[in-house]
C-alpha cells in the first residue's frame, strides 16, 4: 500500500493526524475545522470522531483499560486504511494510554503511512468548565466514574509532533498551526 495517490493531475498524500487530549479539550472542533480547510485546498479528509466510532464500530466496549486499548486499535486500523489510500484521516480520540497510541504509530510505520500525534493540551480545569457533554458534572455528582484525567489516568504524550494549547488560541489558530505542520511535512 502507499500513502500517495493521484487525484486528477494532483499528487495526494494520505496521513493520519491523531488528536489526543482530555474530554472537552477541543479535539473534535479542531479536527472539523482542519478538515474543512484541507477539503477547501482539494485534499480528501475524513474525521473519525471518537463518539461516533464508539457507537458504530466499538459498540459493546466499555471503558476498562483493555476495552479502551481495543477501541484505539480499531480506530487506528481504520485510520491507517484511509490514510494509505490518500485520505487525511483526522482522529480526535482521547486514547488515554501511551502504549495504545504507540501501537497505532508502529502500525502506521510498518505500513509506511504518515502518522502525526497532536496533543491538545487543555488543562482539566478548563475542560471541566467547557464540559461539552456534561461528563465532568456527572462525575462530580457521583453519577459516573472512570472519567479520563479526573478519576481515570491520562498519559500525556511525551514527544508529540505538535502540542496545541486550545485554551490560549482560537479554533482557527489551532487548526492553522496544525495545517502549518502538515505543510512543513509535505502533507498539505
């Protein structure tokens, strides 16, 4: 397989761009903003939203470490498949464990597929105020447990390709920083 396809006269290179971070960090919002920008530039792009994947591809999995690992590996497989066929696969998924993310990176490397890890490094205090899905409020009220970054671990990437502090810049600025990295790497 190759990450390079031709679209008309244009050479298209696929890649997986994995956005990891806490719940409500801004991963999905940034991914959709970047996807719109890439598509406007003529790059095929798909967003593999973690919530949608859990509903349709990983239904039945819980939130144990083993189930989270299985979920991440499934998403990584689909992302690599898309990327190896010339698509920018944008993956806004928490993926709390370093070893799970590393397994996805190694799969991409073994297939010769471009892979970038982006840490959306938003502090838990900011995420809990944003609380897009009401998870932090439910955890605080004792309705749920195992919330990543609160009462379940989140292992921050030690050397991501890019670290975005979404609480210090707009969504557009975050997407622009990521687009600049893709351009620098010859992927956009």
